[in-house]
């Protein structure tokens, strides 16, 4: 019999047990290893539930867990093949011999994309997901603030590689360190849509020119 804490994970009738958007992360760890919540060992979570209310909660739990996991390991771009692979610890539990199948995974991905927590890198090929454990707007705000601090808000030009290797004025790494260029480009496209940046392509080298109010 699963532990009671796991059983309440799918108790759709208990409103008090349903986490809200303001709830703390489901899983935290003081070390470098991600610690899974107790419900990760609850077998029914690995089979998509027929009851709509229960399924909605199930999708919520997996969505929150995936975002926590990506934030912990700073996963920006997640390959479909990696998520379906035998080595992916998030969507399987070897102790109870359970794994989400591809049909269930497709349902999870669709849920993440519809809720704005992820996006396919290419609409014509669903092979890479951009994971928004922080929103694109939050990343854009951080880049905007950095450019202002560096005095490059009005007319500052960077290649994407320069922006990825940037440091703060005190020498600390910028918050987006380790971000793949593909993900950074998506963030900058948001700034461009707001009229605060222009993406440049010089002989195959992507760059950006900022046009941000320096105040």
C-alpha cells in the first residue's frame, strides 16, 4: 500500500491537499542531487487517469515537478528523445517499476505548452522543448536590467555569444549563464517585439542591438 502522503497526491476530493500556484516547490534539495517528492513512488501517477478532475491534478503535479527539476539542473532545452529515454529519472521510478509511456508524455507536453510553461523550439518538428521554469519575460527583464547597469541600453550591440558570456559589474556570472543560444534568441525576440531590441545577422553570426530606456 502506498504511503498516505502519496495517496493524497491524487485525492481530488480534498481541496486542502491541492497545491496552489503560490505553494512552495514540490521538491527541494540542499545538495546537488534533486530530491523527488513522495508521490513519485505512487504507481497510479504513471497511468493517465480517466476521471477529468483527477487527471487535471495529475497533470498539475507532473508539470510542477518537471519545472522544479529543470530549475534545479538549469535545463533550458529538453530533447524529446532524452525525456523518453531509459536514463531519464524524472518520468520513471525503477523502485516500483513504473514509467510514463509515450502517449502519457505527449499529453504532458501538450499541457505544458498550452499553459505557457514550455514551447516547442520548432513548430514543424516537435523534438526539442524550451522549458520556462522562469518565464521568457522574466529573463528579458533580467537582460534589460543588466544592459542598463552596463550603460549599453541605448544602442549597445552584442553578439549572442558575448551576451551569454557576460558578467555583472561586480564580476558575478549573469543569471542566464549556461543558456543555449536557441533559448536566448527566443528571449531576445520578445524584447524585439516590444521595440527594445533588434536582432542582427551578420554573415551567420547572430547579434542584438538594444534600444532600451536607460532610466
